[in-house]
């Protein structure tokens, strides 16, 4: 009895088949061409051109090789979803990709999809795409979303307005959600812009992943959680997760009140979390990650640090603000959830310096990570018997 044959249909302008990862270069070229035409697509390794599944041997390093090749040879950076799919006894490797920053280049050449071909892009088309990408009015956060004002999480909006009024950065009161969104320039009629949706709608536009690990390596985890929702709701969840996971100490100085001190300043944690959400490349679809290790805590955001600058430039105050999402950061400025004047890293540094907590920033083309080292601040290595340690 012959083995059952599986077919994935025909190649289209958004679907590409490759026999194996031996055609990886050609696959990256197809991805760039599809992105430039449709901004999203899917590619399979282990499938003939006619859609017949023939299988792909997927070893320990196969997915890593595919990911690294895409990262090294396709620009601007995207964050594809790479996974195995099984058809009977055969496995194929699928690559689902998404991007809103055309023109994309594969091996330094822009191409565009026409039917199932990847053609070299003409110069006028390339120049027009570049003009659009550099024009702020075409930015992702200013595009109209699929959500409307009625989708807003009313409790999140109410809490936001309360904080904004308390710090005297918003004066209007008793307005309808439509009035608020209009004044904040977060809507187009009844439709929310992407910026308004990620801030105030409980949707899958934002994702938060959090985990605790048994050691300083990403191997055995003791807890893992995943949430979607609005930026403000997820930021609160992330901060609370870290606060609950951190160690705290109690000092008794002879007074009736005890003093509870965290191993890492909570203000620095909150600043790092809100910056991770506000400055990330939201259109990549990648999550903000919180990882609790034995010796350090990391908060990671997708989207590389601005070209030509380093974290120390902002800590030392020598750089003007570079905002990937100015509408979002401006809105968060009104509620004092963040400042919009490139002072976030400086405030984190000052808060950590005050208690002797060590922190560092690391970034590459795929993201930006803030790491706080645990138990290194003042009072955490003391033999003083009047100091007691606990976890909230």
C-alpha cells in the first residue's frame, strides 16, 4: 500500500515552497519579495513546487540556521515564526513572516513578488517605498486598526485618565471615550489608530511572556506565563510578577515601623517594563519577555536599539530622544507612566546607583534587554542579625 501523499496546494504571491533548506538563500529572496508586495506570507521547506509534501530532515540546528540566515541577510529585521509541521510520517519546516517596513532587501537587493516569481524591484518603486517608510504619517502606530472606540477597555482608560489628571498633564474631565481618543489623536472617526488600540484595547496586539528559571541558564523553568492585553494592563502584570519574585529585606531600626527594601528598586523595574512596551517594534508581533534567574532579572523588548547610539549616550544625557512610537510615548507621558525626553535609562541608572544595584543594557538587531543583578545592592550581604529576608 503506497504512503499517503499530502499536498499544500499551489504557490501564490504569499506562499512559497522549497524542497529543502538547501535552497535557503532562494527562500530568503522570496521572503523579501513577498514582504515588499504583501507585508506577510508563509514559506515551507520540504515541499515541491507543485505543493507535494516530501519532508525535510530537521536536526537540532536546522531552525537556528534558518533564523540566523534570515536575520543576517534580510533587512530591515523581521521576526518570523519558525516551526515544525507534521504530515503523516513527514515533517516540514514552516516560516511565517510579517513586516510593515518595505522595501525589504535580501542579500542587499530589493525584489518584489509577481505571481510566483521574485523579480528585481525597479528603482522608482524602491524610491517610492523609501519615501513612505521615512514619512512619519505612514508609521505603523498611525495606521487605522481593526478596532473601534467601543472596543476600549473602560477600566484601563479610567485608570489612565485618573493618573494623568493627578499629575496635571490632562485637564479634561467627563468626556466620552470618543472625545478622549480624539483629543489624544488616537482615532480616525470611530476607528482607533494602532497606537490607541495597543494602549487601551484588550487584544492580541501586545503579548507578554514571563518565566522563572531554576538557575542562571535558560534550561529548567519553575514557572511560565503568557498574557495578551493592553500595554498598560500588561505592564502592571509584568511589574507585579517581578515584585512577587524578588527578595525583600526587613530592617528594624528601633522604631515601631519596619522598613521593607527590595533587592532591585521597584521604580527602576517599572521604568524598564514600560519602556520595553512603548519603544518596541510592535508590528513585529513579538512579545515583551520577563525572565527571572537565580542571579539576575531580565526584561527584553523586540526591536533593536537606535543605530549610531549606545545606552550610555542616553544615561549621560548627550542624546536627543529617538522615539520609535511617538504617539504611544506621548500618551504615556501624559499619565507620567514614562517621560518622553530620553531620560528613562538615566533614571534607571540613578535609582540603581542609589542602592548599589548593578544593571546593564544589551542590544542587537533582534532586541534590547535590561538586566538587573540580584542581591548586589547595599545591605544584601550583611551579617547584621536585625535584617530579615523574605519573598512577597
